[in-house]
């Protein structure tokens, strides 16, 4: 994967109902097809199809979610293949919003198929269950994100568990990941979940609080990609991309930086022949292939 500095995403060729896509988590779902979530639209996923060199998006197809009631502020997306089926797991931010009048809950399982609407199962009471089983997050669960509250912005599948990347709460020099064992093909209820673990990971040369804006499995290395950015909306920490292996104490930052106008919130790796690429999606309505 080439080293890149000052990455500036190109705009998508389409908008979502007349407004730019707020693109977040992204996964590969076909040879030239990738699927992302829009955190302003909890009722659909979006397939984007690239040209043959996988450089330019040709079109975006809205895929309606059937049965995703209760999903709010979708931020994370990961893919799990099990027994011939493809599941996409969508995670909300789990954040408190609008002075406590709204709580964004939601962990949904989508049975992905190439065409048509997407059947979806919601896990009732997931946010409440998680805060009860990771009590160190309970206080943050009562606060809005800019006040140090809970804010999940990435989810990845890793060796029998979901990994949730926290944008907040955050402290300088560290980011946090919740590891949660789950059977992706089993009953989609909190009673089927394993015991969660909160992991703390160091970030080199980090003076201001940073959070995880997305987390994704890196098929090339078997590790994980962490997309980092400011924890609060008023922060000034730059967006950075790094790799992390389970068990390591810190992230290894890559030689990739982003243009000051970029707002990257989704990342995935993919192979193109003998080459490995990184796809970034941006919540300003754009994308970049590195």
C-alpha cells in the first residue's frame, strides 16, 4: 500500500436525497462493490460500485433495511462470513444526544444478499446491557459526546468477537476498544453475548485526546487498521491512520495524513491482483482509494 500524504477525498457521484452522504463504516461486498452506512440514514445501507480498475465510483445503490427498528446514528459496519452466509453487523454510536432527550441504541445483524431489500434483526437492549457489563463506561453513558460521553464510531470482526472502537470517552495518548465475544449466526439477543473486555491502546506522539473513528480488519497483515481523529467536535487532533495487532500496547502510525477539509470515518483494505489497497469514505460525502 503506497504511502500518501495530505489525502483529500473525491466527492461521490451522487447524494442521498439531495444532501451529501455522511459515510461511515465500509466493507467490501463484491469484486467491485463496497457497502457503507450513512449516519444520518438508519433505514438503509449503500452499495457503491467502482469501475474496473477500482479507482472511481460509478454509482451508488440504496438498500433498504427491513426490521432495523431502534437503530439510531449508525456509525460502524463489519462483515462476517459464516456457513455460506454473509452477515453485515451495524453498530450505532450508543451516544446520548440532544440534551439527553435521545439515546442512540442499536446493534443489528443484516443477512446480506446481492439484490433487493436487506432482512435485518435488531438486538433489543444492547446499550443497556453493555453499560451494565462494562461498568467503567456507565458514567460516560449518561453524557453527550462533547462532554466526554460514550461514542462508538467503529466495529470490526476479529477471531470470534466484535471489536468496538470508542471515539469517546478519551484521554491523551490512549484509545479504547471493547472486545465482545458473539456467535454471528446464533440467536441475536443479549443473552447470547459473551463477557466484554475493555482494552486500552497507546497512540504515539498524541498530546490531545483522540478517538477511534473506525476500526477494520487488515487482511494483508492479519492485524487491524485504526482510523483516529479528534474525540470531541471542538478538538484539533489530526486524522491519522495506524495499524494495531491484538496484544500490542500501541498503534503503529502509517505515513498517511489527510487534507484539512477531510472527515474520514470509514476504512477497509482490499486486494486488487497482487496489490493491496485502502479505501477511505468521508462523512463530507467523498472517498479515496490509496
